[in-house]
């Protein structure tokens, strides 16, 4: 399904913050320079130095949806977001190796996670990443009650809402500051270039050079 607008060039969906910052060198490699900084601009659609390319600024969790339904031709999204979304209708040609972190299980420092696993205890787990958490604990044969949260994940074990959390971890500083410990790594996370499959067929001449430029600029 494609959403029709008056723009006939390439629309790239990006989110603010770390993903945007680490995407800038890749955009430069593709000869694309944003006309404005989305961190300071109030605009949600940003022109670039190339009239056939524009950026749309969206929430990170919404990027796959914009690309799937054709509101954007391509975008950049984390592996975590893509797993939760399901990735339907999306072509994922390049792992960009940016915004790298890990998805992990963390608990209060005084909670014996190993013992809880060994005795088959039913634990409560808070996470924004319900699908990832469910699949992880299912493979371990653990019974868990999943609690959906959208932010301040570290608070849940501290106030007794949950025994554990499943969340993204970069340096681990926030966990340590809140007396939590990382007890299990679920997977490594990085951001991917995603492309609308219909757009790839209809706009191949425009999209293919951009995809190749991104791929060529990826650092191992």
C-alpha cells in the first residue's frame, strides 16, 4: 500500500537523537545534506541539498510504519524496533552498524536471578519490547508476566512493579546509578536501512545509488 503525496522524489524517514547523528556521515557519503538541523528545527519535513530527496522526522518506533505504508521510501530503524514491528513489507538491505547497543535482562542487585531461573519461578518482567521479551523467556522455558512500559524502565524493579526488566543497554551507567545489574544479554542491536518494497521497484533508479552509497560507507 502506498500513500500518495505531491512529492515524486525520495523520502527518507529518520528519528532525532543518536540515530540521526550517526546517520549524518552516511547521508554525506550519498551526497545528501539536510537543509536544517531537526534537533533545532520545528519542521517535520526537511529539504536537502538535493531537490529529489527530503527527510521526514518521525518517532523511532514509527519509522517502520511510515516505510511499510509508503509514506517514506526508506528509513533507518533499530533491530529492536524492527523485531517489535514485525518487518512486514520491508526490505532490509544494509546493517548500518550505527546506534549499537544490546538488549539485556536486568534486575535489582539483591535479586537472585539465577536461582529464580533454576527453580522455575514465575517472575514479572517490565519492558517496552514485549515481543522480544516473550520470545526470549519462552526459549528458556520460563513463565513470566509481562508488563508493558514506555519509559523509566529502571524504576519498575525499584518500586516492586517487576522483578526484572528487558531493555536496551549501552554503557550500563543508568543501571548502575539505579542499583540494577545486567544479568543476561539477549541480542546485539544496531540500526538498519529499510526500504519500501514497492518503492524499490518503482523508484529503483533513484533509490539504488543511495542504498549503494550507504552500504559503501558502513564501517565494520
